[in-house]
C-alpha cells in the first residue's frame, strides 16, 4: 500500500480534503475545507474537489478516495438527499476523472467511516464482523467482515415495529422529541437487538456526535455483542476514503 493517500469528504455544507498517512491514519499537513456550492450540482462539486487537490498539491500517482453522502453503486449515485437532485444517476468516477484528470474511488460516507474505524480506530485488530452505525439526523451503517467492506447497507431503514428504524432510534429523533437518555436507550435497545439478531456481529461501533456521550446510554443497553464508541469522529470520512482508495489501488495493481 502507498504510504500516503488523499481523502475528500463531501458534505451538505462543506467539502473537506487532506493527505493521510496510511500507517497512522493521521493527516499529513493541513485539512482544507471549501463551502459546498449552491446549487451543489455534480459539475460544481467536482470543480471544488479539483480546487482542493490543487491546493493540497496532490501528486498524480497518489490514490484519491471520495466519501459521498449517498450510496455509490458501481460508481453511480442512485439517489441523493443532501446535494442537488441532479446527482441521481451520476457516475461519480466518470465525473471526477473528467474534472480532475485522474481516477478516483468513491464510496458512501458511512462506509468510509467504517473503514476508518477498522483500519485505525475503535475496531482495529477485531476479527470477524464489525457493524458501525453513525448516529445523526438518521442512522448510517457500515458492515465490514475481516476488513472487507460490504458496501451500501442501509440498516437505518430497517422496519421495526412498523417504523423506519431511524425515525425512532436516531440521535436526531432524541433531540427532536426531547427524549431522556433512558427513554432513548429503550429505543436503541429495540434497534440494536434487532440488528444483533439478524447479523450476530462481533462488535458494534457507534459513531456520530452523540457517541461522545456514550457513557450516558451504552451502559443502559443489554446486548450480547460488545459496543464501543467510534474514535475518529470528524476525520473518519477523509481517513476512510483515503485508506479505501489505497486498498483498491493496491488490489488492482496485484
């Protein structure tokens, strides 16, 4: 694997990029952020990504990964919520290669966070099945088996008790409904028990801002599966995208 790769994290409000040391998962130099253009059309976002690579002076041979706020299926975005609707049906790999003059690897942002946690964070060294959930407005998910990503899972949209799971158990709903930690933990218990029954994972990793308060809800849960808070937080998208791009580049070379 190359020693350095570049990660770009595309969000609804900002697009961030940095070079990543693939041995440590730490940034090499500074992280750069540019406001997400409005409207956030494919061409406008790709232009910002080009600006970021230019500012970072990314060598043409360095792998570049992009964490994207939607599923990415064989390079294509099937639907989008946080960017312009014109992204639906866009081939991200073709778009970025046209604008950046180089090949990139794109993946879902929750998948990038999962890769980051398995490679450098809370799940490093854990064999077997790791399920990461990102708690926010909704619930994102990543499934990784022995270090291999199963991409584009949407475990936040499991139907449980007649509800879309994230409409009951996300930290966004905790805030919206002003739930106590105890009441929210009951909903989490129902959600994670169901995921546990379906997958029998070896570890749950919980990311998102609320994981900083993990001591207020994790002890209230009764699960067979160990659960730990994520470690990388705001760097996870960049670090995971860079790491995944490097892995994919290496596998293609071999």
